[in-house]
C-alpha cells in the first residue's frame, strides 16, 4: 500500500506544503497566503516593520526582571 501525503505548492513563491491531515494543510496554506513574500527578499504582505518604528512597542516590558534588554 502506498502512502500519499497531501501537498500543495504556492504558485507565487514556490514553497511546498505537506501534511498528513488535509484540514491542517488547508489552514497552513491559508495562513501562508496572508504572509507570502511573493518573491524571495520582498517584505511580508502587511506584517513587515517600518524602519522608522524600530523602537519597542511596549517600553515597560522591553527589559527582563534583571534589567537586561529582551530584544536585540
């Protein structure tokens, strides 16, 4: 008997998705469509960070309990 795992390939960027559960595969592809870069090196669809706004969004939690910066 041959195991056949469902798979899909993004037409925009060529990324290959596969999962034994077809519902999970559909969810993975749906999420990828929202964040697909279309071409390598391009910014993500709408989740990229503007260079002007590189400061931490939540200043109170930018350091751990010892005062060391969490983000580099």
